[in-house]
């Protein structure tokens, strides 16, 4: 029964885009070298391409002639409940959805979103790790996977404001920016909140927090459930509409920004809100002003203590370039150049193989 539910979800999600990506995979293994789970363990089952194996088999067996022939001749076998249970552990426990595998794929395959499609099938079949499902249910009931209720949130923000002597505006209507933290930061890393607040206040940003939109973590997205993902996203967007802000800024890891970038809620006629990450926001503000002038305004605290290393390097680089009276060079990054070169090499190799075969 679980197998039928999973396969039906795979088939439903397998449109032209997914099918073309599954067909384009050459099994080169570059995605494995980018995965920190594979790098740390050397387990071939942790390679990103293996995590979408069930999706690929379901597609081939249902839609391709070769897949149907393999199945009829006994070369391939049907997906079983045991395989689904085994792959559930791999897909949920050995993937953080960082999407680094997609960045190095020479064929441009979006492996992270494909792994998310696999999770969607497991979610529909109810094959989700118990601890993850407990966090999802807690976020549904209490608004936070760590149980940060309205009262807990307000008391923690008051404590952060007193402990670090920083102003934390709350539920300010008409502000330009809504900043949404994660419950992990609220409970475990309050210094992050204080640091970001000091940067925002020093930069003169009109910003606010929201007791309604207080959780940026979306465990529905981690689970792969579209309905719960919408539910948790709607709480953030409703808070932004209620306060009338123009922009939503999120913190911590990039998966939150990717999740907010989903257009689930953009068809209801409400105006769009710009969505940004705190690091990217700070980098743009550094680009628009001279870092030494901003640092002079930061009386009572050290600028470099709060900025992440990547932004410190950015500030120092722009400051040096300002003194040298030259602009920052434009063009692709080293990673982009390497990926482009890899794609060109693979295309040229396949063309030579095909061309030489035709001539012979």
C-alpha cells in the first residue's frame, strides 16, 4: 500500500521538467564529491544521485519503453515497501537540502528539488522519521518546532534587549522591513538576534519583529508536505501584510530563503513582498556606504565582531578598492568558471565520441 502511494506521487510530480532532468543524468559522480554526507562517510548510498533512484525507476518503469522491457525481462524489479523504508532513512537523515549538488552538476540538473519530490512521496505515504514528524506537529499546534509560544517569544525578546542593551521593535506597523528569526536562534543563539538588531539599528533601517510571524523555520518544507509548507509560509506572509512592511528578511541558513521564495501564496491577489537574507542585505548596505563611516557610527560595539567572515572580507575589499580608486571587477566566480568549463568538457567529449562513431 505504501509503495502504491509513493509511486503515484512520483508519477504525478513527474512532468516534462523532471523527466528531462532524469534523462540527462550521466552518472558522472560530481554531485557525490559535493555532498558532505558522502565526503564524511564514503557511503555510496549517500551520493545525491542515488537518493533520487526510486524516482528515476518509477519514471522509467511507468513511462519509458526501456524501463518496461527491463521490468518484463526481470532485469529490473518493482519498488517494494522494504526499499521505500530504506530510502526514507537515506533521503531524510543524510540530506540537509543544501542544494550544493545542483551547483556542481555539469548537466545543470536540480538534484535538490528532485530529492524534495522524493520526500513528497514519502510524506504522502506517511513514511517520515518520528522525530521530524513530532517537530512538524508541534509547529502546527504551537507555531514553533521548539515550542516557542507567543509568551515565550516575547519574554525571550525582552531578555535579549536587556542583556545586550539593544532596541528590538515589536509589531511596529508601517515599518519597511520585517525580520523573522528561527526558534533555534531564539532559544539557543540569542547573540545572533542582538548582533543583527545592532546592525539594523546602526544602519538606520526601519524594521520590526512580529509576534504573529515569529518563526522562519518551515518543517513542512523539510518533510516534503506541500500543504503544511503553505500553512507555515502563510503565517509569515500574513504577519507581513498585517504590519504593512515592504520586505521580509530572514536569518540563519539559506533554506529558509529558498522556502520563502516559493510562490505558493502569490496567486491570491496580495502585493508581493521582497524577500531577502540578512547576510545579503548587509552586503548591499556595505556596498552602498563606506565601511569606515559605518564603523564610526557603531559606538559601543565592535563591527567586525558581529559581521560574518564573508561580509568582513567584503567590507575590507571594498574599502581597499575605494582607496585605490578602482571598481570591483565583474564576471563569473571561480566556482561558476569551473562548472562552465566542466559542462563544456562533457559536451565536447560526447560530441567527439558520437562524431568518431559515425565516421567509423
